[in-house]
């Protein structure tokens, strides 16, 4: 979404237009564009979220087997 906001901004669209197009609040669009101005393209990446558990695939070899 942030990169799309940057692309639309580069096309000359204003923040309220961009917010409508990407279906986000104006403040969210401004924050994404501010990240780009402050930190370049590297700043647009999502920050790691330590509060989210890591999803691990279920290993079928370790899954319990129940009789049919």
C-alpha cells in the first residue's frame, strides 16, 4: 500500500485523492509518504512485529494420528 501511495503521489495526485483510491485514512497516507521522505525506500518496509507469534507449518510426520 505504501508503494502505491508513493506511485500515485509521483503522478501528481494529492493526499485526499490517494487516500480514497487506496481506501485508507488521510493520516495513514501522509505517514507512509513521510516515511519515504525521512528514510528513503528502505523505510517503506514493514517493521518486524515482535508481538505476533511466528507461524510454523504443521509437520505431518509429527502430527498425532487418530484411528479412522
